C-alpha cells in the first residue's frame, strides 16, 4: 500500500471527511482491521482564506507548497490537496515536489467520461465558480461546464462558510442547494459536481434527480485505486 499525502485544513471539516473516507475505503477494500497509510499537514484555514481574499496567491502557494514538501519528506508517495478552491495553485505545488499530485479536476473529468456525461454543472465556493482555473481544466477535457447564475453565488458561499465548514447542516440550506442544482439541470447539465468537500455534508444523490458527482468521494476513490495498485 502506498502512503497518501494530504494537504488539509481547508477547512478542518474537509480534512476530517477525507481522512474518514480514506480509512473506511481501505477497511472495505482490504480487511476490517486495515487502515490507510497517510501523512497529513494541516494549514490554518483563517490564514489561507485571508491571503485568498487579499489575492496574495504567491503566499498561498508558498504555504501549501511548504505543507506538501513536508508530507513528501515524511514519506508520502503521492499528494492530494483536500480542497477545490485552492487548486488554483495546484500547478505551483506540483512543480515544487517530487511526487505526483492527483488533481481533483482530472479525477472528476474521468468520472464524467465513465458516466458518459459531456455537459456538467459545477457548484462550489463563489471563488471556484467565478474564476476559470477549475472549470477550464474540466473544459479542456471536452466537458461543457455550467455554473450557477452569479445571483446565486452568495447564497451558496454563505451556506459553505457560515454553516458547513462549522459542521452545521440546515434543512433550509439543503432546499436552496437542491434548487441551484435543478437550475443547472434545466440549463442543460447532464450531471452536477459537488465541487466543495463540505457540500457532500448537505447533498446526497437521493436529494436530486440529476446525477451527482461528489468531488471528495471521487477524489478519495481515485487515491485508493492508486495507493492499492488498482490504477
């Protein structure tokens, strides 16, 4: 089994979801007493968010690169960034380490290909929905990408930052998220990416008719395939 390197703290709820899913996956795939070999470096979400808001992306890259280099030195065989928004600096992080980075957008594009979906909706933080760094990588794989109307961005962002990153799951917010997903379906999306780890706390496939691509779940599955030699 390979050792999975994790750069987390973006938020800690996201890191906890990754850690739990990786270990439950190994338990299911290997044996009831088995657990994942992982190395985690967790950064301060408040610090990184403040740098993001100030558009100090070189400083964000430096922080995440230092964390990635730490997990590499600790013996990780490959790397995951436990975040969507901060994949904006994924290429800089990847260039600074000697181990592969398993890019979330590539994992999602592979999943869409396997499902035969060529037009996909993307729901995440306002930053990830309004900037092209993530959706362009999906589009480069031949996907048509739909994002919610800009008028909906603040609603989704509030749910993520005011509720989900603190572990709060509100019924009213689930209804809001479902309506956003339904609007993307009406716009032509054949599936919808839950492009923020915390959104998986709120939305399940049973909540909507359109196929859902849960980013963290798929990222974890791809990591386990690699770590256990199934890729």
